[in-house]
């Protein structure tokens, strides 16, 4: 029986682990992939306080080491059943058995949102990717495109320009949603931007050879030859299987300012929450608040 079980080892879950352990709780963090979450896949983070620039893997590795130093237990396994509505919070995993805790913090984050095009999943590994840091080096000297207009898309395009011979950023609007600094940087780079444009089809078999495009203003269609496409068109919350927890219409967990959900002793932190800004720094802040309130909750039970 742990005092708190944390679902997810991204910046929110790791920070929650640090604060909960420092608050005297026994802590288990359950993660079905590598620790660090999406942040660990970011090549450079330039807006985390205290660091002019730091790699996402490096930053989250420091968080993991801090958790381990405080005695936080890590369970790298896939949760197959999560029951949070009772006095005892239960997480059944595929291989490690059952974990029980007095409280729980949901920090499962959000996953890349696919475009929903035919053959998109079939072409993963054949030219379609959702992680520039993971796969960028595979396209050295080749032509690639990035779909999206937010911070992630712009960061991906700039990162890929170090490897690819040509990088094209495809955005459905006439202005980027990325930070002003990033927007100016990509406009001054070698990255070519296609405004008011969407991808309507992925062409080529068994590997991607081109993208079918459409200008949403003029209706004009075209084809863009590419060897790879990196999709950074938003996120979807990893809330599947969270029964009993109140979600909004998009699937994000609803909380109050103290990170409390509708279930007693259950908190949520980071990108899984409904919020206006999803950044590493806000995820860490959420994790700290959730953990502090979990400490208060558990102490009240004793």
C-alpha cells in the first residue's frame, strides 16, 4: 500500500513524485514508456527557468534522478485497469501485478494527434513520424515536411533543417501559433512555409513519396514530393480508461485550482488537465500543487 500512486512519468508526474516524497509519502510512479514523457523527446527547451537552453532528455533525466534519490519507486509497465473511485486507489498492470494507494495523481499527458488520413498508420516507419528528435537523423539529406503551426511544429522544422536537404512547414492558417521568438526564427531560416494549406492525402507505397495538398483559401490542389512528413498538429489527452473521472468534451481531466478532480483523493497534473498553456514549466507547477494536496489528503486519513 503506497500513500500515492502517480500515473505518468513526464515533468508533471516526476515533479509530483519529488514533492510527494519530500512531504513524507511513499510514492510509486507508473509509466508505460520511457520516463520524461513528450518533453524527453524535445531536442531543446529554451523557456524553462534557470536554463538558457537544455535538452529535454537531459532535463527530465535530472528529474528522474532526483526522484530516485528520494526513494520514489518506478514501475515501468502498462496499466490494464485503473480504479480510482474507492477509498483504495487500484492500478492493475500487465506484468507487475496490482498497486494500491491511498491517493492518486493522474499525469498521463497528451499524445500527438494524427491527421486522420487514409494509410497514415500504415506509413509509420515508412515516412510518417510524430517525433522529429527520434527520427530526424534518418532523413539526412532528404526532403521532409512538418505539419502544424505551434511551438512543437516550428521547433521540429528548425531541428530537421540540421539534417534534411529541404524542410517545408505546412500550416492551415496565415499566421503561426508559435511563440514570437520561434516564429521569427523559422521565418529567417531555410525552412519554406506553405500558408493556408492542408494535407489531404499521403501518396506512395510502400514508402511515402509525396503529399497531396490543398489551399484552404483558393481551393487549389498540388503535390509536394517528400521523403518524410512529421506531424505536429496538436495533441489528444491520454485519458482512455480513466473511468469515474470527470472529463471535458475533448477528453481532458477537469480539476480545480488545487488539482483536485471530482473523486476524493484523486488529483491531476500536466497536459492531461484542461488548461490554456501546456508547457514543461506549467506541468511541473501542476505536479507540485497536486502532490502538496495529496500530502494533505493522506495526512488527514492518518
